[in-house]
């Protein structure tokens, strides 16, 4: 039988983040947090058909051309609001002290 080795105490949030990163689920987790931030910032979650995040680019497909047009006009403000929400979100996992950011917002 192996014995448990005591280590220094860590906050549960840090243990959770470390577990996600070691399991390889950190990227998927961050994408879900970004999608949630999109829904909160835009208010267009109901009209959003597809979401895809990769390398700082957030691709959004909407079901309404009118909504799409309105969101495109607000894309810079939406991007800033999404990043603000992500900065305040304690569950976002920053890799190597680099914050998770949406650099480009592509709305279709």
C-alpha cells in the first residue's frame, strides 16, 4: 500500500485549474467560458447558431442577417466587453501567465 504524502495546502480553484490543464481539457474549458462571455456580452445567444474559438479568433454564426448586421457594427465594443468578462472570470485558465483574450471577432 502506498502512503499519502502531505503537500502544502492549495486553494481548491488552483487544484481544479491544474487538473484541467494536466488532463488536456483546459482548452475546451476556456472555449466554453468564452462562449458564455459572448452570450453575456452580446445578448444574442438565442440567435447564435455556431461558435468557434481558435488562436484568439472568435467565429460566430447567427440565424438572423439583421442581428448579424447589428452585431458587426458593435464588434469592437463587444470584443472589449468579452475580454473584460474573461478578465473577471476566476474559472478561466491562463496558460503560462498569458491571459485568454479574444483578438478578433468574426460574425457571419
